[in-house]
C-alpha cells in the first residue's frame, strides 16, 4: 500500500489553481487574447524584450552577489567568552563591529611597523 503524499500548503496558488477540463474548454488562442499585431511583432523580433546573443547573455548572467573589491573571508576561531559577551552586548552587528575593531588595530600596527 502506498502512502498518500501530503500537499505542501505553500505550493497551493489560490490565484492560479490547477486547470480542470472545463478551464481548458474555455481557453482561447493567444491570437484572440493578445493585442493586435503583438504576435506579428513577436515573430519579426520586434517584441518588447531586446534580443541578445548567447555570448552577451552569458557575459551578463551572474549567479549570486556581485563580486566586491575586498571580499570577507569566513573563518572559525575560538575567542574568550568575555570578549564575545562584550561585542554581543552591543546588539546586532557585533561581528561587524569586532571586524572593524580588528581592522583598526591592524591599521595602527601597520603604521607603527612602517615608522620603524
């Protein structure tokens, strides 16, 4: 006996329910529904979307966030509990503040070593 699958409620689209036979029977061709000349323009390539070559498409296609000049590096480190508590006490963004504090320290230390 196969188990009945539960339907994920998030996948139910009340505004566009699954079509029944009656829906297909009422459906009309695009040529009757779209504005006059739309399909002719589409066939001629004069539609609203600018055609691009495969090369242009691949060049413009980006996955994820855009590349940044100085990306952050994920690290795992162990810190003293009081250090973490201090930065977390400032609320959200504590990791960003900790990074800024460390960056300022690196900048000061770099200036000192350059002066020697």
